[in-house]
């Protein structure tokens, strides 16, 4: 709008015409910014009539114009400039309430033009035209918001599409859709089908029955039969061979699912197709290996960490009597053990810690026959090195154990003969006081003397009874089965026998700590190995000497286990039996554990003693060390695995 230059008569007519404008606010001022005109639009929207406002100063009526520094625009207009105020920068000139509510703005948004008003020269005032743009701004804002939403939606769609395309192209699974009609034509298939099978996506979409024609002939009938159940089951998983473009067949897994609309009608068939060729090859390899496992005479089975049987070979069927179909997916404890053995739980604990375990187990067959097996456990891990299953190889050693038991009984009887000689002398010492007391009791004695004599009789009678009890207990050799026990109690019993039966020329010493760890073993057998070594020590000291028994808790580390192959990393109770006897020559030391090897005179030993000792120690998963020097003595160290939490 340029300067308005009109003469007085025309000016009055112009102002009258401007006042009649219904959609604009028009006001004029003189050079001092006193209001000269105030049209009807301004009266309506400002709430001030022209009578109230004409003649008053604009800046006095609206002092905030100064606060907002808008008065300078009027000074510029008086200097001849035309000023345009945008609502984007200044929002409004004259404060008036919004015409469309407060959601957009509490004040009317305005576009304002301020121009010089020239009647004659010089310029004598200003004219201001105010346009309400609140509704237009609201529409523009709403439109802009919609545009932004559309842009965001489109960006999200493009991003999702890009991600989907990336997932489809990089995923090992081929995604496809089919129409639910009878022909089941493929309507979409992901681009990664080319990398997987060599074909282009359009081959599946455009060529009729392309998919069916490429299924292996031996698998086609099964696939079609299973597909006929899709609408009934709503979800299928198929495995079949599919012809690759290079002419080879690949095993594929096909997961198919129905997609239904809100009305329950089938809208689409969606499938996920992925290569399982390696898995099938691995399964075939497992079957081949399983066939080899069936050839072996050892019972081999696999159980998961919850003791559920996963594999059971032919030899396991033969040994235990249960067919594979009877035991698969069943708990192993329901078949092989009458009750949960502490040894089995201990073995599993060691297995999880070390990755392997080996030992003897007592089990039962389907015919309720008790057997003994040499059991070897190996922890199977998955590709992430996490424990997955347990491979168990069991060798039936029942007959071997029965033969060993006969050897042990034979050796025990040999030890009894040795002990009996010593006990005969002690029993004579026990009976002599009793006989003497009997003679005294025939005489008249005071009550006090009678009491002392009776006490003597009672003490020696108990002593004799204990000697006989120990001999009978050892002679019977009743094996009560393996259990958790404290070895110190066995050592104390052996100590009593030694003190009662060994020559007094042998000084006996013990060092048995109270806090020894428990072991899992058979009492009579452990009793026998200690006593046998002690008897050999006695025989090595015909002129007397020192015999000592001690025990200690020890922990074997990896370094020691690498040097001593019989040992394993873990906790042990060590029994040390040493003497100051004649010692063992080096050339004989290597043979002392051979069955029937003996250096004793004919009739004084079978040569089964130390052989039996070694067998018992090994059956307890322990090991044994011997150190001997001629003329200085011999030291036996027996290591038994400790059973500690």
C-alpha cells in the first residue's frame, strides 16, 4: 500500500467508505497518533466504540504498543514508509480476543499494514489496516500438522519397508504368501530365495505349479497329504527335499500358517521356508554313529540334565533288558536304581564341575538282578559351551567283582590266621587273671577284696569278649554296601586290634584329626586295606620298631594331577601308614601289587594282600603311593576321594 494522498473532500468520502469495510479493521491517526477514525469492525472486535476512542491517543489506549516496541513502526510510517507486520513475528497489533476460541491463540492473530496518510504536504497521519488471520493460521497449522503426520507416517513406512526388505534379504528364512484358493498360488516370495535356491522370485509367482514341480518325487505325496490338513489344523511344519537350480536337492523346512480376517475367514496363507540341509546331514551322521554304537558290547545311553533318557543302544537293551522304546524320554532312576543313590548325585556334581566322571555303580536289570558296572560319564555341551546332556558308557563287571570278592575273602582269611596267633597270646593273658580270681573266690575274703576280684574278672572278661568280637567281625567280612562314612572311626578300630595283637616291641603311634572329611566307601573293605598294610609293616619289623598311622585332608590341583596320572583334581582324605622296617628292594617294589607275588616263605602268604589293597582303592576311585628305602622302612599313602559339599 503506497502513501494515501487525497484532498479533504475526497478524504472524508474515503474514510466513510473504509468504515464500511466489514472484514478489515481500519483506523487513522494524525501525526501525533491521535485516533481520527475507528471503523465498525474495530468496534465489534475491540469492544470500544468510535465515540469512546476518536480523539484519544493510540499509545495511551494501548500502552503495550510501547512495551512491545511497536510504536516505532508508526514513526516509520510518519516518515513515509509502508510497514507490514506479520503474525509470525508479532502475532497481533491491537489486542483483541480470538474469534475462534483459545486453542490456537487467546488473542486474535493479525496481519497489519501501516502507511502514511497524506492530505497535503507534509504528511499528516497514518492509516492502519488490520486483517484477522486467526482462522487461516488455524487451517494452515492443522494442514501443516497433517502434512507432518503424513511425512512422519511415510518416513516410518519407508523405514519399516527398508527394514523389512533388509530382514527379508538377509534372513536365512524365505518368506512367502499364497492365496487361500484351491490352487494356492504364491503371491509373494522374498528376494533371498535366489541366494537360497538359485531361482528368481518371479519363477515362483509366474510359473504355474513351480513349487510342486520341484519337490522331490519321494516326498511329494507326503507333502500333499499334509497340506490337505492345513485348513483344519491352521498351522503345519513340513520337511521335504526341494530341487536347487544347480540340480541338487536340499532339505527345507516349511512352516505354514493361516491368516484370518476379523470375521474369521481365511485371508491369506503365510509361510516361512528355511534350509535344514546341514541339520539333516548331522542327523544322518548321528544315525550312522548310533549304528556303530549298537555294535559295541558296552551299554551306551544319553540322558539330559534332568535324567531323562535320550538314547539307548542295543547293548544297553541286552544288559538291562529294557527295549529302547520302553525307556526313551523316561527318567533313568525309574529303571536302573531301586532308590536314589547318594553316589549318583555325587557323580553328577563332579561331572558338572570337571566334565567327566568314572567309577563303579550298583544297578538293577529288568529281571531285578543286581549288577555292577564300570561307568564312564562325559558331559556333552552345545555350541555355546553350555551343558546339554550326559553320555554314559557302562561295562558290566559283575563277574569280575565276584572274582575280586573271592580274592578279598581269601586274603582276609590269611590275615585272620596272622591275627589269631597274636590273639591267642592275648587271650591267654586275659584268661590267667580270671582263673586266678576263681581260685581266690573259693577262699574266705573280705567284701572289699571280693569286690576287687570280681572287678578284675569282669574287666578281663570284657577284654576277651572284645578281642573275639573283633576277630569274628573281620572274619565274617560282611559288606554292608557303600555309604558316606568317617574314616577316623575305622582307624580307631584298627588301632585297638594293633594294640591288642601286635608284639609289644613295636611302638605304635597315631595322628588322626577330628575334622577329617567324609568318604564314600564300604566299611569292611576300607578296614581290610588298612589292616593289611599294617600287618605287612609288622612282618617287616621282626625285631621291633615304630609303626604310625596318620590322616589328613588334602586338595589336589591341576599341576599335581598332570604329574600323577592316577589322581584327579579335587578333595581327598590321605591315609599315611609308615614303618621303620627292613624296607622293600627297588627291583621288588614294582611288583608288590601283582596278584600272587610274595616274598614270604611258603605257607605264610598267598601274595594277594597288596593286590587286593590296590583293587579296593581303585574301586573307590582312589590311588596309592609307596615310598620305601632299604634298612629305613616303608611308607604307604592311600588317597580316597572326599565327599564334601
